[in-house]
C-alpha cells in the first residue's frame, strides 16, 4: 500500500474536490493512448470521464476507445468528446484494457459494493471484460465489512419481486424495493428491471454472496464485485491518495486497439 500526494493539498477539500483530484491521479497513472477503456457510472466516475476528455482535447491522449456503462456516462462522453463504442463493436471485440469506476463501499480485500446509481448490470459486464480494473473513492467509502451500512443492490425481473425478496430474507438479510426520486413508484433500470437494496445484520463473505445471490431465480445481477482484484485509489481530505494495489498488480499495457 502506498500513499501519494495529489496536486491540490489542504484540509479544506470537500468530497467533490477529493473525487476530482483522485480521479485525475488514477487517469494519469493508468490511462494510455490506444487503450480500450470502460467508464463507470456515478458522481465519482464522471470525474474520470471529464479528465480523459480534457486530456484528449489537449492532445495528450489519442486513440481512446471508450465503453460507457450507462446513459449518464454516455452523455458525459459526448460532452467531453470521447469516442464511444460498445463491447460488441468490432473495435472492442468484447475485451477491454482497463475499466475505471467508483464504488459505494470498498473493504480491506478490495472487494466492492456498487450499484447505488442503478447501473450495476452493465458496470459488472464491462468490469469483468477488462484486463485491469481500477476503483476510485473518497475515504468515506472505505469500510471494514460490506453491506452492513450501505445496501448491496440486486437487480431483478419485475415478475420475481416477491419470491426474490423471500429468498433474500431466508438467508438472513433484509431486502427493500428501491423507490424512485421525483417519480412515483420503484426505480426502473435501463434494462427494464427492478432493484432490491439488501443489507445484512452481521459480516458476510462477499465472494460467496456474489455467487449465491445470482442463483436466485429471477435475480439478474448483484452489486458485490469480488471476482476481480482492482487497484483502488482512496482520496482523503488532507490532499493525499492511498493507492491499494491489485492482487496481481503490475504495469497495465494495451491489449489491442481498433483501426486508426
């Protein structure tokens, strides 16, 4: 584990400034010209999108092939002039060099809970199609145990709402249907599904839960991210960033890029 200074220092940094500075550090360390990059969703990941866009605009990054994980990220890429593709594009061919995303919680094993923004399905598809994975978070997201304070989401098909809730409760967790803000009724994901927010009363094995929750009929995907070991950048209010290495950390090279 290492601690690096960010460009701006000071006790007065707010969360938005911490996120922006930490994302800038992650992009500087990891993103190289010619890369195929997955871009995450949420208030932290959008700073990484902006940073990549600024570097492209300045001519410091070229031939970037970006795969967004939500409509929010897609629009941000359009705003910042980042070339857009999907995992199915021939230039991407189902594999990425790197994905950068935020997290709702990250534990000492670098396991994460994600999906507070409702984009966990595509976030996981994109992350697990990547050779390398990076998580950027502010210090409030670092926890000892996942899903005790912030819920782990489970995306479900609408017809299975009651049966999935019963199955989740049977393993000792509570499950609440996520309600929309500024819209009557539940949150509807970009794939037309519902979201359950799941919390536990005592520490759990996130890797085991990631597998078990996906075995429930009607469950689509859950917000535990344990199958990849990401490099984690945790920004702190004092202007430093803690860099937790991935289990198999090393230099990140370009796998392949599309035609120029």
